[in-house]
C-alpha cells in the first residue's frame, strides 16, 4: 500500500505542535535536564506493548515523556560543547529529508539529492577556501570525516610505497608513520584505530595546544626515508580554540612527502570570516580535511563533512563496483563513492538549505558573532573574583579556573546544578577547568548576561 497523506497528517500535526512548544520553551527553560536516564527508563520503558496505538498518541506520549530528559542544546545558554542549535531552514529541510526518504547512494536514482549535495559541496569549498574540485562526502560527523580523509591517506601513502592496501590489507605492509599534535582530538586516534593504523606519535605542542613546527620537523626526521607518513593537524583546539601553524607544519610535512590531514571540526569555519581568516592560513595546502555541519553551521544532527583534495583518492577508498548499481558517468561520481556507507541519508540537503538561507553574508556574520560572544564571555568571566581565563581567546573557546582544582570543580558542579546555563568541566594542561564553547547561532546579549549571572552565582556559592 502506498503511503497516504491522511494517514500521516494527525501524527505530523502533533509533532509540529510539540516542536513549536519545545522551541518556544527554550528561551526560558533551564538548559539542564530535570530527570536522569534511570528515572526516565521507568516511564518510557517496561514491557514491549502487545497492542499498538494510534501514531498521534505515540507522538504525544513521546514528546511528553521525553521533555524532562532533554538538554536545552539549541538554547542560547548552552555552552557545553562546540555544538549548534539547528537553524530554521536547516531544521525544516531536515524534516523534508525524512519525508522524502531518499536512499541517497546513486546519482541517477536520486538526482535531486545529487544536485543539492553537489551544490552544497561547492559552496562549502568556496566558504572554507578549500581547493575547487576537491571530493566532498557528507558523513555522520567529524569523526567519520577524519576516518574518510585518513582512509584516503592510508591508501595513497602505501601506494606510493608500492603497497596496495585494498588488495593486500595491512598484514606485511610497510609501517605507516602517523604524527599528531599532542592535543589532537581523541577522535583522530579513534579513526586511526578503525583503520588499523594503531596509536599515532604525539608531537609536543605550545602553551595553547598548537603543534610545534620545529618538533614536527624533528619527529619527521626520525621517520625512515621513503616510509609512508601522515601528519594530522588541527584547526580549533577544544580547550583553547587555537589553530596549528599550518604554513610551517605543512612545509615540514611536504619535505617528507607526508599526507596532511586537517581536523577542523569547528575551527575550519574561521576561514569564512575575513577578520579571522589568518587563523586557518595555509590549511588549504593540506590533502584532506574534516569538519562538522552540526557544530558551527547549526544543522540538526548528524552531519559531518569529509573533504579530500584528490577526488580520485577518495573514490579509491570508498568507491563500490557492483553489478546492480548503475554508475552515473556524467557527474563527479556517485554519492556512495565519497562516504563509507552505501545506503545513506541525504545529509547534504540541510547544508544546502542553511547556506542558501544565510547566504555568504549570513554565514560570515554567524561565525564572526560566535567569536565575539566568546570574547564577551571571557571579559565577563575576568570580572568574577578568583576566576582566571587560561587561554588566548581568539576564537570560540574560553577555558576558566577558579583557583585550585577543587574549587574549579565545586563551581562547575554548582553551575550544573543551577541548570540555567550549561558549561562543561574538563582537564587541560594538568588543571581542572570550566570550558565555555560558543556555537549556538541564537546566543544573544541577554543570553550572555544571564549566563554570566549564573556563573557569578556559582562562584559566590562555591
Ligand atoms: C567535535 C570534534 C570532533 C568530533 O566530531 P563529531 O562530529 O562528534 O564526530 C573532532 N575534532 C574536533 C576538534 C572536535 O571539536
């Protein structure tokens, strides 16, 4: 039976109402959830019902039961991690993607998805100032984007050493030397693990967590001549927001023919703002990049972007050659050729929608505003007695201590218990810190003032 609109209308109407209620409540609602997962299990769980129910009733139950356990992540007072809050066009486009339900593997079978994703890819390369014509795959997040970039890297560096990893696997292959900054994101290690490349060699960093180009050059000198090598650099340290010196680091990597991968999950977006573009200078010379659309760009979960300068290397890693899949010869290849999946969601469509809805000016203003909000928050924090900002606030991150580790933890715990804002605790450079990550497009003056007030309350009470 083909789906009929009237079968869907009641459930979709209820969902629409619940969504508007959620969005409307975000402005005032505490950011923190009011129930734990164990408490919620008692109300949403139990035995699988024998009898089904009317879908609209299920939607009502879902919205009501889930609400106390939702974190106000799209709130302008959420600073927990570098994540966004779903812009209007992106959220609505995401609903259409679900309704259209396109299995977006093949260009000829889902031409609308192909055209929209290819356009979103070109717009992204333009905004991020990356090479025109690079391969772009829409994946689940920056983790898988790094996986994709590093999969292309693994194949290429081994091929240059005379080894075909796709045919012969890794057993008996020449060792691939992987060098990373000591403060790379843990997901780079995860991607390397999935690829069978083992633990990377950490290279010393400076006081903001930037890889030291001299130390990188020295570490590369220890790699045997002609051995396959990969260097992972970072645009946007999750604590300091700092960027590696790409020009110097890539020059060092090039002297040893190393593949360079740039993890720019949130930082790569600095390239879109003339005032901030010096931060990413030189990153365009890398071979592959990972970024997120569900962070700075504020599209709904999940959407990461894998970019590989040499499109053929990406196809070599992910291309499938099966008899029942008819390849489209005219375009940049099939959608599944650029991601580790075959059946896949059309993740690039919300990206197309948010980019079209914001335009270049809107994206530039969005990223610029995030960095300015971080500077405002840092200024406000400096006015709180006992607070010390540990990082140079040049982008979206503020890292704060309130005296010794114990007191910083106590302030963080009070702030989270207060619930009016959400900022996460962490450890950086051997100290407990409170980490403020600014990423929500809707954060305004009132959110900044209210968040600083909550922080002052927590500091006074701890
Ligand atoms: C968030 C983040 C990641 C991981 O991204 P996911 O989208 O969660 O997979 C990787 N690197 C950096 C620098 C990040 O900030």
